C-alpha cells in the first residue's frame, strides 16, 4: 500500500519537526533524516526510517548492511504490520513505532 503524494505531504511537516528528536534518541551522531524518503525508507548512521511498509524488505536489508545502526522507526498504525517488520530486523536494532495518527495530530495541534 504505497502512499500517494498527498499523504506524504500530510506527514512531511510533522516529520520535519520531530526529526531532531528521532536523531537525538538514536544517539545524536551522523546524518539526520529531515524529509520523508521518496523510496519509502531511509537509513542514516545510527537509525532508519520506514514510511512505506511495502518496502519493508528493502529497508530491512539496508538496516542489516549498516554497521552501528541502533534504531528503526516504523511509521504505521497497524500493529500486525509493525510486528512483522520488527521480526525481520537484526536483534541489535530497536524497532520503534511512530503512529501515523500521531503525526497527523501533531500537525493539527501545531495549527498548520
């Protein structure tokens, strides 16, 4: 289930606002992911971000190939799909779910 451009734009603003927090939680080292990745996922030095669950296999492979990665943020409201991705991640990578509804509410509560 790929996101359309409108859905990506809807989540973009709140992601920009919390990007520093995600980076800090992952150790505040290396590159920071500041925008929604066009391919549905991105991997930085210490964390990764998955926004398109249909690309989970590619994301998990990239996470596995990145030494020093500590956290994988997965954007979804679906518990089963989150668990499915979490099971595919290496044991040393902590999966953290970011609720799409939270990102939408964050945008709304910020008045934008």
